[in-house]
């Protein structure tokens, strides 16, 4: 606490003591006058003038004696918002002493002209006022909480808890005891038949998951909380699907590993995460393998401030590299990941550099100075519609940024170069996907010409990445809609960013050179279904509260994404979620000439860039880009 803050605290305390002292003094006068008034049956006109004069003489001295006693007994030292039996006993002790003093005064002074009942009634009323002034804060706070609870009950803020275990019990207890939590728990759901018709901290357990819609209607539920931190992903998805039919807002507790560290609390509740809707458990990787080839190495991440790049940096930082180089052209992104890594990993040897992968001199300087052993190349333009309108930029940044980085990696002795690719590189219908297919061809060609091991890792959409559809849906729901879906039948493969990056790192461990690693993304998800479930689990009804608007496929967009071209074949690895596509036969000399043509074309903003790319990538069919 600063000197000014301390002085302010003392001044505020002094003001409170003075205020309470004034109130005490006034209450003592009022109490004894009320005692005198009661003595004459509340008839003021019957009080003799001598009694009134005696009252004034007595109170002038007695009021001061009482305040002095309050000070001596410490009645102005307590924090009265926390008043308890200790403070009550202190007041009792003070008045017991005052009573003895008053009794002695009455016995010694033979000239008293006040009725004896005046002193008795005044002391009793004064004691009551003193106690009331000190406990009024707690009384008013309790009354406010009670009125708030009644108001919430009237407003119908009712909560259903799913899971009558220890987590559910902790939440019910907190709802019942905290004044800072709105709503009240009115029923619980549990699949254990032995708990049916029993109570959870007074809350009835009214059925299993199949009963959720009926009970939500019967108890007029507004919010449902899934409080089963150890639940399997498939069961969680099934429960959330049922909850989505109720029209209630839905919140969930995070996983059991977080509960061990943080405990169960309402503050841990979060909105339904899109990952909850995937219906599978989080992907696991072999951390020992990742640590084995990253620990003690100089590692460089291009595009290190982006969604994938920044998560690569986080996971690499945990693996204790000798040096982590974050390379990005966008200074704001680079600065954010720099601040995060310095805060979370203060011992990390970190270098954050600004530059473009298209700048040969810059990347030569960086690789020549720091000599990275591992390079993860995540720098790329990735937005499909934007690249359709700027095809030369897609080729310049994605293809030649990759080519220049690969050449520098070979020149400066990088041991392993990992390209982050995409499922859109398979049979592409857009220039972004075609450019990433060219990037894969570049690293396969470079692998045949260099001692550096060049590989590519291909995966689908990642949940929550910059520009991805899920954050857009969530923002649109918060704004009241509409939620825009390009086509009712469009499907995509999804994976969380940490999952994708973990598999990228493990694929890097498996690399021998020339492979295109394909990540198993699980079952594809229908975007329209995901959007509607997100709306329902936010407490709204699709097309009633929030409209779902179909906007049509964007230029270059496909209804279905593919992860592997037929000619690549497929081989498994030790991690069953990572597969290897065999390198496709290529004429490297011809490909280099074609790259020279593309280089010359983008430099003059050739309007026929898509046609040129289609000649090099036979699986690219730009004419399909307007499919509706």
C-alpha cells in the first residue's frame, strides 16, 4: 500500500468512527427520553418540567460517560460488516459496566428527582440501539440477499445441474451460499438409477439424460450446467445434443485435470466450446518423442504470431529448446506472442524477429546468424476468398516464400524443415489450395536436392483459428444474428489448434524426408448442424430468435474437403492418427522452369495466373470455383 493510500484509509476510518460516535450519542439521548416518555404512558404533556430539566442535566454527563466507555471497551475498533457474537459480547460487557456505574451513582446521590424506571428503560433501549447500529450492516445485507433471491425466483432464473456427483454438489452449495451468484438450482439430473428421487443438498434428482427436455419444461429451467468433469467426449456430445432441444442456455465445467488444479466453482463454468460438439476425446501425442528432438535445439517458426504459428511456439517453448526464433511480418502478432512467452517461460531463450519470408536477404541474415536446426514454416496467406481476388499475392507469398525459405534452410544446414500445409491442397478448386499444393511440390523437390529433411504436414480446419468459421458464428450469435452459413450441405474436418500443432510436432519426429504427413481429423462435421447447435446451446432457437442465413459457396470453395490424393497412397505410423502419403513422381528440372515462369508472372501481375498454375498442378480445376 502506498503512503497516499494508507493516509486515505486512515482518514476514511476516522470519518466512520466520528459518524458512529455521533449516532451513538444521539441514540443514547433518544433512548433515555423514550424511557421517560414511556414512564408517563407516552403522554408528553404529563411530564413535569422538573423531570425535563433533570433529564437534560443527567444526559449532558451520561452521554459523555457512555462514549468514553465505548472507546475504552473498543467498540470503535471492529469491522462491523463482519460483526458477530464477539462484538455482541463486547457491547454486553460495556453496558454491564455502565449499569454498575449508574447503580453506584443512584445509591450515592440522594438528590435524584428522576423516576427509577427512567434509568431502567433508558439503559435497555440504549443497549438495543447500540446493538442495532453495529449489526445493521449485516441485517441489511441479509435482507438484500433475501429480496434478490425472491426477485430472481419471480423472474424465473432457474438452473438445472446435470451430474449429481461431487462437482454438482459443490456447485449447488455455492449457488445456495454466495450472494454474488444469480439464479437458483431447482433440480438435478443423473444417469445413476440409485440416485433417482433422492436429493442433492436439498435439490431433487428428477431423472436421467433422456428426461432433460421434460424436466426443463416442468421446472421452467433457464440455464443448464453440465457438471461432470470426467465425462467421455461422446457422452458429453450426446447430452449437449439433448440440451440443445430445450432452448436453455448451457454451460459446462472443464475437464477433470483442470478441476484437480483449480477446484469446482461457478467461476470455472464456461460456455459450450465447439470442441464439445465434435464427439471425440482430445487427441493424445507422445510427448517424450517431441521432447527428444526439440529439447536443446535451435528452432525457428515462421509466421510465429499467427494461430498455428503461435501455438507451435507455445508447445516448443515447453520442450526446452536451446533457442526459439519467432519470425513474423506482423509486429502486433509477434509482440503478443513475445509477451506471452516471456511471462509464461521466463527461462526461455527467445528471439523475436520481424521480416518477410519473401525477402531473401532478410532470411539469409536470420538463418546465417542463428543457424536453426529445425524450421517450422507456418507463414502463409490462407483466406480462400481473398486469395481468389489476389492470385498473384497467393503465389508470391505462399509458393515463393516457401521456396526462398527452403533454399535458405538448405544453404545454412537446417536439419529438418516442416511445411504446414492444408487439405485444400488436395484436388484444389481455389488458388490458395493450389498454391499450397505447389508448396508441397517445392519441399519434395528440395528434399531430393539437399541434405536437409523436407516434409509437409497436411490437416483440415482448426477450431478457433483466426478467420475460421467458429469464432465468426460465436460473434454473430452475440450480436443477435444472422448466423451465415455458405451452404446447408457443406462439411469440414475439424481439430483444435493444440491438437493440430501437437500432431505437427510429432510428425516432425517421424520425418525422414520427402513425406507428406496427413493427420486423421476424425469424422467430418456438417457446418449447418454445428451452427444451429451453437445457437441452441446459447439459449436461442435457430430461425426464431437468431436467423440462419445461407449465403452460397464463395469463390473457390468446395462442399467437401479431401485429405489425400489417390496417387499418393497411404502408410501408417506409430501414432495411428498420423499417416504418410508417398511422394509423387515429379520432373524436378521441368518444375524449376515452371517456377521461373510463375516468378516472372507474379512480378508483372499477370492476369492469367490461375491458368498458369493449372498447367503446373493438374489436379487444380479453377473452373469449379463457382459451384453452388
